[in-house]
C-alpha cells in the first residue's frame, strides 16, 4: 500500500511513471544524454564514475534533456530481456551515456553505452537486460548527438541482428522474364 501511494505521489509531481521493480527502480525527474568524440589510441573504459562524475571531453557538458516519449522508449529498450547475453567484443570504449537525475539534480541511475562493441554498463546493475542498441542510437540521433564510431544506423542494426543470431533477410531478386499482361 505504501509503495502504491509513493508511485501515485510521484505521478502527481510530474515524475515519469515507474513500474515497480522495473529498471532503474528509483524515482527520477529527468534524463539527459551525453556524448564523447571518437578517440584514437587508449579506450575510455568508462565515461562516468559510479558517483556520477562525467569524464572530461564530453561534447555537450550540460546534456541533452530527453522528452517524455524518448524516456519511455529508453526504458522500453532497457526492459528487453534475454537468458544469455548477446555476443559482445572485448573492446568496451563507451562514448554515449544516459543519466537519470532526481529533483535535486543528483544522479540516481545511468546507462553507459559502447555502440562499437555492443555492450553497456548500468547503475543500478541490470544483468539480464539486452538493450535495443539501434533504438538507443535513434534517440541520440534525434538529439543531434553522435553514437559510437558506427558509420550509419543501418550498419548498427545489421551488427545488432548478427549479434543476436538473426539472419539477414534475402534481397528480392528480379524476375528475368517479364510476365505477360492479361
């Protein structure tokens, strides 16, 4: 009963509605997106500390505020579940980040993303999550922010399908013989 009252109270305050037990599992007031430029040499290994400090060099230090629809889509991608994680490469060189802030502007959760190796780091942790990376890249594109070193969204989609073991659809072939008209 107390939990239901808390959710109703937060909804009245205008906080995005949260499903009890759904990631991130904490109340938040807004979400901001951040991006770092592609780097040469040493990988970044992380772009945010566990205490919420951003790595220097961020392209947009104030962050881009997500709309309610973008927050809804972000949470939907994080709720995708798998029994075994998709294949990821060993690089982990993140250049993108979503940070969830409370009403006082304190970080309460984050989702850090390496689009190049198709891996993420989240706080609070969400071990069984299999985020829809192309859907996350769309949000970054809408905010006019780069996403990883991928050349295009379509390339990222192909890599995501391959990593999840989904075969590419065959391209339609043209019929060499024209069909007679009736």
